[in-house]
């Protein structure tokens, strides 16, 4: 049996898709991943097959998307907005429908890590009786508060994307998400509660080929290293972490492991602070935990500034716990529920740099005890259990009779590309 996973990201930037694909391989599927852009490095073994959907993005396509992104910031008037919307729809259809169809083949399961792919998958799934699973990594329509959305996004872009997701939420054979809180948000808009598979770490997939972070940064044993794990997202209090550096002794360093942090150092006028801030380092998903084990403290700084982030339960939390690091964090209910009352660090009562620095100093003094508690928690937050639950769900799904999808979904072009 073949299971095809589709992610809009390179696989080396989507650790959840990697774990899912590996679990499908463990379940004796031929596990194929179609990645939206080619990974910068091969980190997976031969148990999964990985293919880029686009073969790379040319300079002209990148320039066109940059031009469209720039136009989204402006007040274009009604005619300009419709012209921009037409450009967006054409590019979006080309990537998620036309190019994707060229790579698809019949499969027993299509596992979608983005709802945009459903238009390409639906006709093939309908013809062959395939099961379609939608994995919502976030509550996408609630990532940014409405008041903070660009006018174009609020009036044109978001309604279109919400309609696409609504159709998949209605027609998928199964819907999966990352936390109970996000499941509740999805249920409120769709009437369907997703199956929850948390982003727990899978130590069986770890590879230690990369140098540990402390060594890579050239830090002495006397240095104290705080680390933030994960690609930069709107809900992360990045500026708070950087500002806290000026409140910490000079032996404290701060490293961001992931994409999107470039340029943070330019806001620091003090050269000594710049030397203690480390950005631009990335590793493969299988190398994150071995890389950060030499750090002293993990920072999980997601703010509850929107519906989505109020219920966040990110990869970075599970990874710093798996590395047995003390955890300094902002107050999010799903993270506190996962911690279950263990004392693994500090949860900030106030969101200001001085309070963050004070919490870091207190955790540093109790480092040995907190590491032990974090290591004990890691033994209860294991992907092996999440993967077993996922496999049981898939077994039940495959045992059910195939139900025909509505004609409007099976004929995806006609259903999804008609003018609104």
C-alpha cells in the first residue's frame, strides 16, 4: 500500500510531516513525501521517499511572488485589489493544482499537511477510493487577529482560503490537529472535531551528525546558553527574548535555531550584546534535539495574542523537553496541560525583558533539579504513543467502507476555480 504525504514546505522545515511519514513507513506503507520546495539537505533514510513538487523555484517566479507580496501592503482600491487577487489565484492554482497533479499517483492514503492540495488530490482519490486525511497544523483563520490583517488579506485572500479549508474539513475521511484547544476551534467552525496527535518528539529518528550547539558557537564551559527552537512565526515573542539579553550577565548567550531570525542583531547597538546573540543556524529535524542538549535553558515564547496561539503546543516545546532542558515559557494552557504540574522551569507572570531575565537566572541556579524533572517529563511525552494512536486511527479508517465524495469535490477544477 502507498501513502502519499503532501507538505507545502521543504521536509527539512516540517518535522511533523517527517514524523508522520516515518510512522506511515513503520505501518508498512510505501511512504512517499511530496515537498513544496526541495530540502536543502537529505536527512531521512530509505524508509521514506521524498520528491519535490516544483523542482525548485526559478528567479522569475520568486521575483513575481515578491512583487505580489509587496502589493499586498498597499491601498490599491477595488480595481487594484481584484487585479492582485487574479495574480494570486493564478499563482496559487499553478503551484497547488497544476504542478502537484504532475507528481501524483494512485495511493491508498493521501495525507495532506495543507488544505490547498485537496483540489489536486480529490479527483484521483475519488477514482481510486483513496482515503484523504487532513492534518491542520494550526487554526489558520485565527493565526492573526482580524484587526492586524492587511485589508487585501481580510477582504480577498482569507475568505478564499477559508472556503478551501471548509471544503476539505467537510470531505476529508479524517481530520487531525495538534492540540485539544485547536481541535475545539476547528470544531466550532466546521462541526467536526479533529483527532489530536501532539507534536511529541521521536528520539528514534535522532541523528547526531551535526556539532552540538555550544561547540558550534565556540562557547566556553563557563558560558550559559539559552536557546529558542523553531522557525520564526508571528506569535513568538522574539523581541522580548532579545531585549532580555541586556538584563543578563555577560556570560549568558541567546541562540535561535531555525529560519527567519536574520537581522535581529542589527537592532542591538551594544557590540557586546551582538556577540552574545546567535542567529542563522538551522539543522535537520532529526538533529535538533542532539544539537541543543548542550544548551542550558530552553525558551518557549509563544504569546496568546490570537486564537491560534492561545492554544499553541509547538514542536519547540517538545524538543527542549526531550533535550532535558529547563523551560522558561509564556503562559499557554496547552503547554501547562502537557507539563501536568511538574516543575521544569518557570512560567512568566509578566511579559517584560526584566522578568524574563530574572526567570532565566532562577532556572540557571536550579539547573540540575530542573533538568531531572524535564527528563522525567520527556519520558511521558513520546511520539511512540502518538504514533500508535495515529496507526490505530488509520486502521479504523481503512476498515470502513469507502463513501463516494460529492461530484462537486470529485470534479475539483469546476468546484474550486469558479469565480466567487
